[in-house]
């Protein structure tokens, strides 16, 4: 009998969160972010979102949108290994403003494939990703945990840092805890949808969009 033992864990059926740092807003872009603060909608967490929900269509945000689209393609094709016959395009994109005492309630993004958050400024309270209630490792059996990791956790925190971009499946539950700092927290969020072809002709699942 061999004394050498090989062990391996396969992270099957995971929901990968892609974290990128590589873009800093310039003065003109920051001024555009502050300008949108004058026209906002109220939300459930007493925070605000820009009334314009197609921010990426504005010339001031063209460079940021181009950079995010490049990272989105890396996530979708290089990391997730989907075929390039299916393309992702931005649908809605908007700015979030969280003054002191406000938060983002836990939610998902319906009618979207991949969603993202680009953190602009403010406190570094984490984004909280959560499992659905029926999605625990052993169903409704939840053993006591000695140390939480990606496999056994019911939620996971990812720290907000200015200039960081997070990409994730739109079906993943997430929210942000209350801003307890004096400085307003600002971020930009967006959704995507597919164009091109999904499914297979031979499998009778083909859909051209």
C-alpha cells in the first residue's frame, strides 16, 4: 500500500465573485458623479440612486464603461469559459449614494446575467453576499462550524475599496451594511444581458437574441 496520499477539493457549482482593481476616476469623472447627486430616487435602505439609470450612455463615463466591459469579458470568457457566440451587453447602469445612517438592503438583480459594483468613495463597509435559505451545503442540516470558509458559510463579506470592481452572477443575494461614517458612500452598479446565440441548435435549446 502506498504511503503517499493525494487529496483534492473541487469547488463544484460555485458562484464566482470576480474582484478587480485597475481604474481610478479623474476629476472630470468625479465631477460628473457629484452632478448626478442632484437628481436621485429614494430606496428601501433610505439610500439614493441616480434618476438616470443609463449612466454608461453619458460621455463622461465612456472610459469607465470601456474598462469595465473589458473586465466583464475576461470574467465571462476567460474565467467562466463561455463561448463567444454569446455576448454580454450593459443594460442599466446607475449611481448609488449612501449618506450616514443608510444601507443597501439584501437583494438580487432580476432580468440580468452578470451584475457589478464599482466602488467610488466613502467608508469601507463590506458588501455582504448571502446564500438562499434552501442552498446550504446539506440542505436544512446546518452543523456547527469551527472556521468559516467558502464551502460552509451562509454569507461572506467583501470589503469595499475605492477603485475596486466586483463582478458576480446577478442571482446572488447581496447588500451593504449601514454607513456609520460621516462621508457619503458612493458606488456605481450595473446589469447586463445577452446578445447573440445561447443554447444549442441540435439540443433544441437555441435562442438568437
